[in-house]
């Protein structure tokens, strides 16, 4: 789903299994973190199926915003290619590589940091201290930003949590 023409998630039916299928196809934070974020925002739709349509609506809105971003990116890339810029700059934003939840990037990224931190997703002590700082304060100090930049240079097994920390920092 991240390459080529974007597809529409099949979330037409309000059932838990249909929502899981949609999250498997479109999981901007990863499947488990995206599922957890939906439960936090929409409510516990597992126990109360009446909340399921709200969760489907949130997921569908995020997916639609991502599709719009993909279309806009396609227009920009075609224009750049006509000008001779065949390869985009590596640091340029690329919506083909899902990196955040569309519609609530900072909130979802903070949730993902909390989710992965609470699951012990990284053995790196610097990543743990950065996660705690981000969850407690919502931003980094200048010293923590230097640590973050250093850790990002060699992410090891922490790439997913660091990517979401970057979303929080960029949207502060």
C-alpha cells in the first residue's frame, strides 16, 4: 500500500475483523500502535461495539489525508522530473514512506512513543531517557536534542520509536 496507486481501505463494515484488516493495510504507526491509538481516541470499541464506527471514521479520515498527500507529492515529483531532478533529496518528505498519523501527527506520535516505551521496544538507555522526557514534557531540552540527534545517527533496534519522537519534535 505504500507504493504505487493508493488503495482505499475496505472499512465499509463496522466489525472488529474489518477494522483489523484496514489497520493491517494502512498502519501509519505500525499495527499495534495504530490499534492502540484508535482505542485511546475512539474508546474501547472491543468492549463496546457502538464505538466502532467512530474508530473506522478516524482511520478513514487519516487514510484519506494520506492519499491527498500522495497525490500532491506525485504532482511535485512529476514537475521536478520535468526540470531534470530525477531523484528526490533523501531528506525531502516522502508520503510513500508512512511516518505519522495524518490528522493528528503529534498526538499519535506521542501515543506511539508511550506505547513502544511501555512495551520495552528498545534496550538503548538513551532512547529510554528521551522517551521519558518526551512523555513528561512533550519536548526536548537542547541537551536532549543533541542526544536525540546522536542516537538517530545509529538507531539500532530503536528506529520506529525514534521516528515517532522526530514527529513529536517536528510538530512542537
